[in-house]
């Protein structure tokens, strides 16, 4: 991912998944954060498939307790 268009494509694809509440892409860090809707569980295989089908590699998946908004705030604070 190297441009805002790339980020928007990933956000759009992952945002259409039924369990997705929010998506955030940080181009500089090459990180994609996906937050599940309350009571829903995200499918890591489906997330990986969506990203790879869009033409990008997934190098690592990690579950964290932060919301997408918290991750965005941390990114803004570190600038």
C-alpha cells in the first residue's frame, strides 16, 4: 500500500464485511486495523483473503483490545 487510493480500497472491502464496525489504514506503518461490531467476531482468514485478493500481502495478524478510534488517536499523537 503506497497511496490513499490503496488505503480506501482496503477500507471499502473490509468495511463491507458483515462483522466489521470500523476500518483504519495507516499507510506509513502499513497497518490495517479492523474493529468488529459488538457481539460479532472477525474472521482472520476472510480478512486475509480480502486483502490478498486486493493485491496486497498480509505479513501478520494480531488481535488487540483497542478500538479503531483509539488506534487512530495514537497515530495522530505520534506525529
